[in-house]
C-alpha cells in the first residue's frame, strides 16, 4: 500500500515538473519572441529616424543651394549677408560685394546648346569656389550671374580676387567651348549703407565693365581707392 502511494506521489511530482518545465519553456519562447519583435521594431524605428534625418538634411541643402551649380542660392545669400551685417555693427571690418556676369552667355547657348551652357556654369562655379576663401559667400544670383560676399576684405583685396578668378578662367578648358570671359563689378559696403544700395553700386560697376568691352573688372566710384 505504501509503495503504491510513493509511486503515485512520484508520478504526480514528475507530471508537475513536466508541466512546470513546459510552462517555463512556453514562457521562454514568448519572451524570446517578444524581444525579437521588439528588436525588429527598434531597428525599423532607427531606420525611419535615419531616413527622416537624411530627408531633413537633403531638404535643407536643397533650400539653400542652386541645383545646377551646387553654389548657395539667392535665398541663402540674403540670409547670410543679413547675419554678417548685424555682426559688422560691432566690428570695424571691411566688406565687399562682387557681382559677376558671363560675357555673351546667350550666344554660347545659341551656338552650342543649353546643356553646354549648363556645363559652363557648373565648371565656372567650381572655379569660383576654388578661388574664394571659406569665410566668403559665393552664390548663383540667377542665370549666368554670380555674387560673392567678401568678408573682411577691402577694395584692393576684392580686386585681387577678381584677377585670380579671371586668370583661372583664362587657363581653364571649359567643356564644349573654346574660352569664356566674365565681367566683374565691385562695391565696398559703406558705413550705414543698406546692402541693396551696395548691390546697386556693384551692378552699376558691372554695367561699366560691359560698356568698356567686357572681360573687365570695374569698381564702384564711391569705394574707389
């Protein structure tokens, strides 16, 4: 009789252990599966965040840069020079504005094609970037016109910059065309002068360069040194 009780007890304990073990294994499986799903979700969230971050960076780049030349666009240029002007109020630093226009660009498009014209603008933009300093702001103003905001530069330094750019253009072989030339208009920002007035004077100097036969560098008279 005692043996039967012991056998029954052993079987009960054994069955209980089997049940407990099975429950433990089921719990282990569900916990592991949950962690797996959670890990995948975290990876997906991380990928999504990375995509959003990349999209944000790309959108910011597109909003500030010209798609053809990769230079800054007019919007960014205007924002940055406003920042520079605010900073200049507390500093005695010279600032010059250079306006650049490609000579006879319309004829380039007509004699060759617009794709060639685009290549010329892209290659010229790279030259402008190579010739300027990191603290200068180079932007495509529109069409074949470019602007350079020269920080901490007097007229003499801005003129030397234009001469370097002219030399680089003369020594560069542009895709699909023999040679190109550019006109340059320079104006130094005067005390208490609005940026638009400085820009108008630089444009007037650019017009003078065209009137003198193009491939010229002209300085706005009020800033002439």
